[in-house]
C-alpha cells in the first residue's frame, strides 16, 4: 500500500494535533485515488498545489485544509483532465476569496496540447529573475529553449525557493547527476523486463519504475536526516 511507503521514523512520526503526516494523508486519499504516492504528493507541493508545514526535522505535516485542497486538485485532474497550472490558478482564486467558475473540461483530443511558456512567461510564473534562469541553463539544470514546458516551470519554482536560502543553481548541479545515477539503478533493477519485447513487460516496467525510484528517494531522505542530525545534534 502506498501509505506504507511513506512511513517516517518513530522519533518524529507523531504529528502536532490536527496535522497529518504523508503516510496519514495517503491512507485517507489512496482509497479514492489509488495511483497517489508519496512522490506525487511531493511533486504537487513543488507545483504549488499544496503547502504543508514542516517539523523541526523537516517532515511535511498537512492540515485538514491541505487534505481537502489535495482531494479537490486530484479530482479535477482525474475527472476533468485539467493541467496542474490551471488547477493551481483555480485554487489560488479560491484562497484569495474569489468565487471562480469551475474550470471547463477541455475537448477530448488524441494528442493533448502541451503547455508552453515563453522565457518571459516562465520568469513571471515562477517568480524567477533573468539571472537565475541564465544560471539554470549555464549549469545544465535546464536546456536553452525558446519555449519551456511545465516541468521547466516546476524546476524554476524550486530554484526560486532555494535561492531565498542562498542556494544557487551551481550548488545543486550534483543533484541532477545523482538523479541520473538513480535512473541507471532503476534501469538495472528492471533490466529483465525492459529486455522483453512484449507490451505486458514494458507496461509492468513502467508501473514498477516510479515505485523503485520512490524507494531510492526514501533512502535519500533518511540519509539527509541522519546528516542533519550530525549537523544539528
């Protein structure tokens, strides 16, 4: 079960009154959204869909309002096929006290349109300055382009958040290299399935790859917590 994958060490498992851990959020939402995982919850946070609180040890803690916001966002994504940027704007309007109309369901398409952002649109939507974008490109975190997709937007939002703490793109270049090594591990773990030509094996590999990657991410979080414990005993 997805909730089991998000277990936290017992020393910090208990949330403050009224707040929920990732595992508790998954336990409440996965019956309705079976594909939801801890990795997707973290991705939704990066996309600005939800903004959980953090404990002193860095664990995410979700308020009841966060849970309902997630449920609404996931419903709009599942039932209306809306992109996250539209869902976020809709939720932000509600947070601002406005009463926006429910976003319209886009017409069905065999080839859904991919959202593209010009350089200026990317800067505006992410809150980044031109130099931060230039640094992201020069350090290899982002490929130079005339237009950028939502993946690039999520990356720039994360860099903006890190910049507030004095962390620059050059400081996190190693994270991209580490991610590529993780993908190599996932590829190695699923090599038997990937070598098979049948569609069933490929589909199974596609299903297992995010799960293996999530376990690697869990290990990384444990290692970081241990290192922080040595830094801040």
